[in-house]
C-alpha cells in the first residue's frame, strides 16, 4: 500500500466515523519496500490539495522517514521545484507498506496488511 | 445466462479456479476492456486522476486506468476493493499498479470525505442485490455502499458503474439507493434489448452548474434514461404551474408509475434552486 493511499484511509468501524482519532491509521510492525514508479507531476499537483499534510507528517515520522516541513508546498512551488516533486513522488507513490498492520487510534482495531493488501473486512457487529 | 449472484456469495464463487479461469479468458478480457473504456468515456477525465475501482477483481478494469496515455489525460492512479481473496491474488500475480484492498463494498467505503476524483465499477454491483447474510439486507448494504461512495468522492466527481441487473426491479433498487445517497443518477443502456445489452449507472456528486449535472453528461446519448428528478419535463396540461411543488409531485407520480426512480419528496421539493437545469 502506497503512503498516498494511507493518507486517505480511515477506520471503517461504525463508531469511529465521527471520531478525529480514527485518522490517520497508524502503521505497526510495518515492512516497507520501494517500487519504481514513473513520476506523474500532474497527478501529484492534482492530489496535493487533498493531502492531509498533518497526517502525512505523522505517517512519515511513524515510518521512520525524515521530518516533513510544517506546511505543504503550494501547487506553484511544487511544479517549479524538481527536487521537491521527486521527493514527494518517492514518499507518496513509491514507498509501499508490504507487511504489517494499520491500527485505529480510536477503537484499536488492527487491519492486517499482507503482500501489500490490507484486509478491511469487518465482523458484522462493527459495521 | 446463469447468474452466480443468485446462488453464491462472491468470495465463494470467485475461488482460485474461477478467478484464474475468469482472468485468462480472452473473451472476458475483451469484454471487460471494452466496458472499462466506455466507463472512462462517460467519466470524461481530462487529467491524471485518483480513482476508486469497486469490485476490481484481478485488475482487468484497473490496469486500463494505469495505461491511459498522457495524450488522453492519463495515466490515472487507482485503488481497488474486492471481496474475493482469490481474485486479488491473481491481481498480485499480474503485478497491477493499483493498491488493493480486501473489502466488502456492502460494508461501506473506508476513505475520508472527498478522496477520489472518480470511481468505476465494472460488472460488480449487481452482487449487492443478493447473497445477504442473515444479519444484513440488500437494502442496507446498498445504502451503506452508496452513502460511502458518495462521501468518498470529491464534489463535482463522478462514478460510472456497469452492472448486470437481473431485471427491472434490480435496476430500480440500485438506482434509487444511489439517488437516496445524494447522487444525480442516470442509466445508460448500450445495445438494449439484445443479449449484449450493457447497463451503466452514471452518478454525479454535487450540481454546481449544468456541467456537473447528469443531464449534461448523458443528454443526447441514445438509450439514456435520466432518472434524476431534476430533469425538465414537458409542461403539464391544466392550471398546475410548471415548476411548482404540485407540478413536481404530479411529475414524480407519473415517473414512478412508469417505473422510474425519483428523488424522495422533501421539504425542499419545488423550492427554487440557484441554478436551473
Ligand atoms: C465479474 S468480476 C469483475 C472484476 C473486474 N472489475 C473486471 O472488470 O474484470 C466481479 C467482481 O466483483 C467482486 N465483488 C462481488 N461482490 C463484492 C462485494 N460485496 N465487495 C467487493 N467486491 C465484490 C467479485 O469478487 C469479483 O471480483
Ligand atoms: Zn476505529
């Protein structure tokens, strides 16, 4: 699972829908891999305003990556800065969680990740 | 044609053998590709987008999204959800580019509000009409799915779901669940009344202007049945003023009698909207 995707994922448990603690999910015992993905600047500029930057900073720290700046770049800054584009591309599109768990900070539910696939099937009493 | 939906649960039907058979059949590959291209045409994406593929299976639909060239507004990045571990396993072996989730669309869409530019679903959502467990009903699962999908799309976003309705009751069931969730909805039929008939549910989020509205998307296309109640009707005879609440209620009644899906009447029915369609 890409770091990009994790930035949009929230706990599926019914009682967590309205809680701000259920996002972002926290990686646990995460095994990472880096995929080679062709850079797609237009896509990055497109999703940038939708990225929850504070959550991305949290995730980045939790996965042991360098600390991100306090504020996200603007679209203009990003488009003009090749290095920043490349770094953001690597973080969002190339870094993958291949094994481990995602833990909800509100209900504690653990979503297992195997071979990059997260299991979001819930027992029916949690839906 | 036999309908596995009527007797089995999807994750039981799509076991290892069936998943492999499905994915390697060149006939199926061709049909799924054609329908995915049709759905993309209806989504009308102009630039690289973040897309949800519901019931992505082994990735036959999703990989087309990754392969759209820059000259045609791609490539897109996608996330796939599927309930069948065997189908996802085949997707892994085929090394698809989308992120995969083992998830049941009938339980909702676990992404925060406004995540996706668009969503597609090819040959999957008819499963929501069947195979309920004792604890859940098709109506409840449809509601959770469409509510979740609606929230997960950005305002102005679109979803196109090709599906195989068993009959008109299922068409109506699915469409009305989408409308109830807030979508503008239209049904498009390609090759209607033939054995190759294909049904597409075209959904829009928000209606800030004609462009985002369903009537704009499918207007003029053959075989399109716009079921959104905002569609302009012919002026009714008699003294009922066109556009008045009474007129709308009469219109809705007529449409319902014809078996079409209409928006539930609310206290907003018949109020002036800022933008007229
Ligand atoms: C005919 S296949 C289509 C797969 C892919 N979209 C394609 O075009 O090849 C239907 C898929 O829907 C999935 N499906 C059925 N019910 C589902 C559910 N409740 N949640 C998620 N996926 C489901 C099945 O597991 C199966 O992979
Ligand atoms: Zn939770």
